[in-house]
C-alpha cells in the first residue's frame, strides 16, 4: 500500500468520524431541547471538533493528491547496484550484454514499510516483485522491476516460486561466460530451484534463466550475516 493510499484512507476515516460526531450530538441536542445550556455548549464543541476534523481530512487529501502527482511524474530510477556498466560485447558469437552491475546487496528479507532487500530482477536490475504480488495483485513495497529471478531467505536462495528449476551452479573450474551458462542451464539434472546458503561463498557463480528468456550470470562477491550476499550480475540478450 502506497503512502497516498494510506493518507486517503485516514482522510476518509476522519470524515466519517466528523460526520458521526455531528449526527450523535445533534440527536442528543434535539432531545434535550434547544434552551439547555449544556447542549448549547455541546453544540459549540461539536462545531469546533467538526471543523478541526474536517480540516485535517482536507489537508490529508491534498497531501495524498500531491504524492500521487509526484509519483506519476517522477523520472524512472536507474537499476540499483553499487556500480554498473553499460552493455558491452562478449566473446565472439555471444549475444549482446544487456545488463551488468556490481555491488548489489541481496538480503535479508524485509517487510513494509522498509524497502525490499531480498530480491533481484535480472532483466532490469531492480528488486522486482515476488510470487505473492503475482497471486494477489498487491505490492506493499512497489519497485520498478518486474518478476524477480532470485529471492534470498534465512537459509537458502530460491527462484520465483521455489519450484522453478531455473538456476545452475557453475563449478570452480568452469569459465563464467555465456557459453558455460547456456550449457549448464541446458542440462536437466543440473538445474535447481533452491541453493543452500551453505553452498555459496565468495566466488560462487549461479547461471539463471530469466522470465524474459535471457541468460544471466550471478557471482557472489561477499558474504555476511543477515543473511546478505553482495553480488555481481551479467545478463545476455538471449
């Protein structure tokens, strides 16, 4: 849920509260008689409370409208990473590199209102969204990325829905390039949906097949508690 949606809900609640106060005090005032000093005082209090509540609701509505306008006109963000490089050419015959970045911190899992930290969409370089958003259509931590490829948990890294076998680990002796990843991902017995964090260390490499049918290479640059993996990534066009 976005900030403007929250403010809009609060404004509606305040309007309903103000209306309820007006109605309740009007009924009591009407029953007690217009000449009663107590209800004359209540009438003044009713007016003051209604003005304050209604004014607050109006201010919140204006702020919500302003935030919605700002969100609609904000320029697109660049992919999140410690540093990134423009698309470059790989080995002869390799597809074009469409995305490359370094210093991307993956993890630990987070919850609203904190920014998401546990995902990466390797087609865009943004955090992306997870399976709950696709199932329910609600994203409490919206990001510019699309469907994520990798999600980090307390003990493992897994694919979008934990069952898609779209990740293949490269051995230490294999070169980290497009050709090696293409071969690794083509092997049926080499693809997995989950990788234990105990099997990942500095220098570990994962080949990933993205939801946009691209091939990506993820390299672990650093490991720390949290859990946190600092990664580099390269995504090829095909």
